C-alpha cells in the first residue's frame, strides 16, 4: 500500500501497487479533485505543494483495512458491488469537509 503526502502531511492511502499509486495520485484528475477539497476549512492542496508517494506505514494500513472492512459491510447490506470492478481503493487520511454529504443526499429517495 502507498500513501500520498502533500507538503509532508499524509493525506490519502491506496491499495494500488507503486506504479498504479504514482499514476493515480499524480494524475491531473486527482490533483484537480484534491485542489477542490477542504479539510477543517482549509484547502487540502494549494496547487503547488509537492506530492510525495511513499510506502504506507503500519498505522495507515491498519486504518485503511478497518475502513475497508466497514465499507464492505455497508456494500453487503446494499448488495451493490460496482467498486469491486477496479480493485483499487483510495481512502483519505484526513477529514474531508462535506465531500460525501451532497452525493449521499442525492442518492437517497
């Protein structure tokens, strides 16, 4: 597993291999997304701080595994497996302000 650091702060983790992680985290689409996100009211990325992709720490891996286990339980409840097609998951290690709230509200009947 690999972690993305922005300006020395661990921001996201993925279960992709190293090449896939570097490609994902440095893609223009991911950078644009990260630039639009805020954490605790502050931009996650200022558009210029360095991105560093490194091996994930044991603590980061444990947090990822715990979150994926919870997510898997939720998917089992919903019986929807669309994310299983790619096999690559990304989890943010920082709280993202209102990232999913609007999406979840739109999905509810």
